[in-house]
């Protein structure tokens, strides 16, 4: 678990210092993390609710998070440093086509993160402490790792999204709801950028 967190943090550090390109470095890191997590602990969709309910709540929460993100970005981008970093991130995303960025994100990056953070990290902590406490510690670790990116938008997404996805895992007893929520939010953020990110995407 520690090695996985360090691997992701190292990846973000290399991207932040421009020694690596996010679309080349992060997919293999998160793919390895996801595969290792799935081998270490069999992924569990949900134990406290049925899979259909978990899926539905995942969809609803992903849409709600996207709407809230658009509202937040509309206000936060009035602050020039944040606006500039939002534009920078979408310019970075535009280094590859929309189809490729969606494919890498939805097939590798998001599943890799969810398998590791909610499927393994939080689940293992939940064996040693109360579910809510495991969710809080997972959220703090997730925020810490993403903060290494030195990116305000990524850190903000980790703070809010990480709290939501950890909470969904606590509520459902599995990772299906958080996976669906995370994938939907990420896909919408790439395909329909909010505020300052509009018009930056590659075709």
C-alpha cells in the first residue's frame, strides 16, 4: 500500500517538475497500481447495498459533483492563479486527442486509482478500524499524494472528489459506486470542460 502511494506521488512529482508527460507516465503507474491492488485483494462491488443501488448512486453523485465543479470553477477562476492553472491542465490534456484522453482516463487512470485507493487501501484500513475512520485516513492520504502535483485544480478535485468517493465506499461497502462516480465525473470534465477550460481541448 505504501509503495503504491509513493509510486503515484513520484509520478505527480515528475509531472509537476516537467521531467515527464502525464499521458505517458501516469497510465503505466496507475495500471500497475490497479493490477497489484486487484491481485492483493479481490475487488468488491458492494456489500451493504445491492449493486444496482450502488451503480445508481454512483451515477447521481458523479453528475452532482460535475455540476458542483462547474459552479466552483466559475467562481474560483476569477482568481488569476487558479484560472491559469485550469487552462494549463486543459492545455496539457489537449496534448492528445479527446478520444485518447478519455480512453486512457476511463480504462486505466480512474480504474487504477479506484482499485488501489478504495478497493485496497481503504478496504485494508477498514479491517483495522471503523469504516468511517478508514475513509477519512484514505481521503487524507489521497489528498496528500495528489497535492504533490503542485496543481490547485488537481488538489481541489482530490479534496472534494476524494471525500465523496471515500464516503461512497464507506456507505456501500465496496468500490462500484465510487468507480462509477469517478469515471462519470472525469469523463464529463474532459468532454465538457468548465469555465476557463473551454475551447482548449484537442479534437
